[in-house]
């Protein structure tokens, strides 16, 4: 169980931690990861569970839950934060990208 393990890290260290998780996954380790790093979750997860107001709202393959959710909450939560996260490449820190206003045709997660 890994709960927001990158939240208190300097941006330089985030990429290193995410690379380590990629390595552990490739070795077959099962992990339960709680994260706001949506791009990383999409990349590494076999299954995604979206929690909302303390309950399980939706679960399934990452593409279904994050790209095509049955509920509007996964979309609205990323839009409300105004920040999308780019998945870092090896030795590249995670950097926030400001999303355009929702009425400007911003892509939805």
C-alpha cells in the first residue's frame, strides 16, 4: 500500500520514485497505489478505482475509468484542480501543466 508517496517530494525526486515503481511492476510486484498522478496511474495500473466522497465511485481498466468514465466525477475532479500531470520520463521531474479554462475546449480526463 503506497499512499501519495510523491506528495511531499521535491520535483527532482518524483521522477526517481515513479521510475522505481515502474521497475517494481516490471518485476511482477503487486501494488496498491493511492495517487493524484493520473497520467502515471493510466500508464502503470491494471485496474483503477476512483474514490469520491469516501466511497468507491467507479473501477475498471484505466482507459475506461480515466478516459471514458461512466460518472462525471472523474472528469470534474481533474478539471476542478486546474492541473494535469505529465508522466515523467527517466530522470525528468514531474511538472504541473496548467489546463486551459473548461470552456476553452480543454481535454477531459
